[in-house]
């Protein structure tokens, strides 16, 4: 993470930037959803990535940090992070066009649960029974959400389409979790700004490869939606990065679930989507599991900090 000096801790400011970033991400997703009936998801990925990249470059120029912010130590790591993240974005955008907004958001909360599992598998992080139980509890919530989609009396194909959407969003969550594992490796060598920029660059280039699959000419309003989604996505990423300069990740993590409130409000007032009781129950299980994991991670962090204070200079 690049800074022109380490800012003083300011939890209130950190929370403000985190909540603002999540609101912008929610509005961005709603713009993608509004264009989804006509615009293919991979074309939406291009607009989301290309215009976000412009915002990020302007931000770096303003801070006079373009030369340091774009320095790369692990280029292949950036490529694989970009490839996995682009896949996650494309699957998520495809799911947005097939499912209610709150349902997409709720299933998307599976990503941090899966990150715990993948971090254990690929990074060797120790995960004990407590956190694994919380992950299982959260995945139960996913099954609760998916259960109504498994109808055997689907005469008009509505539930089949919705089930496809759910599988796409779930696949997106899997790839997002894998991307988080790659990011944990990249932050050990590269600047946060470089990770953000080169992801946008990789996603832009990869999305161009899908032109033969059938891009369309957006209408004037759709073009505004797509460009706006990219600009808001870039601004949201900057706000998110800034929030972690003022407050610890463990303090800010629970606020991720404010996205559910945004999704419920946008879904109801903009798209006329009324959440079902089953969906809300499943979402509560997923969010509850996520909060338990966040709490446990914070406890483990405090214990490790305490242990470090008792070490001799020789360790």
C-alpha cells in the first residue's frame, strides 16, 4: 500500500471510507445488472476494468506515486491473480442478470468462508475445528438459499434459469476466494496500488479476447451505465484502499456485511425485488458464520501479538 507518510489511526474515518466503498460497489453492481439483459457479461467486464484503470491512474498521478505504485516484483503472480479475478468478475456479472440482487450478494458472501479453506490448502495456514465449523455453518446457509431453486415442477423454466444464475454466482465466489489467496502472496512483494492497477489491466486485456463471442452495441443509456460502473468501481477501490490506511482490517471486516443492506434497498426500490424469507434465513446463516470467523481471526491476532511481546531478542 503506497502512502506519502503513515496517517494517524482514525477508526471513524476508516469506517467512513469502507462504508462508502461498499456503497459505490453496490451501485456499480446495480448498473451492471441494469445493462445485463442486452450486454454480455464479458463486455461488461471490459467497461468495469478499463474505466476503473483510468480512475486509478489519475489517483496515482495526483499523489505523485505513479512510478512507485506500478512497480512490479512478481509479474506472473499478477497475471494469475488477474486471470482468476477476471473469471470471478465475469461469472458474477452473468449471475447478476439471472438472480435478484440481494440473492447475488448473499451467495457472494461465501467467498470469505472459502478463503479460510483455500488459505489452509494452498498457503499452509493453520485452521482449527472452530473456524472449519463456522465455514460449514455458512455453507449450510448457501444450501438454504439454493434449495428453492431445486424445484422439480419448473414448467416455464424460471427456476432453471435462476439455478444457473446461482451456480454462476457460487462459481464467482470460488474464484474470488482463490484470488484472495493470490493477493495474500502478492502483498508480500508488491504495492497494493500495483495489485489493483494490474488487475484492471489484465481484466481489460482478457475481456477483449471475448469479442468474437458476440459483443453488442450498447444503447446510449446502457453506455452510461457501463462507463459509470467502471468509474464507480475505480473510485470504490480507492476508497477501500484508503480505509485500511486509517483502521485495521479486523476492525473494518464486519462492515463488509453492510453490502447486504445496500443490496436489499437497491433490489427493492430499483428492481422491485422482494426478498423471500428463505433467502433471508440463508443470508443470516452465511453472515453469522462470517462474523464468527472474523471474531476468531481477531482473537488469534491478539494472541499472536501477545506472544510476540514475550519473545526474547533471539525469539
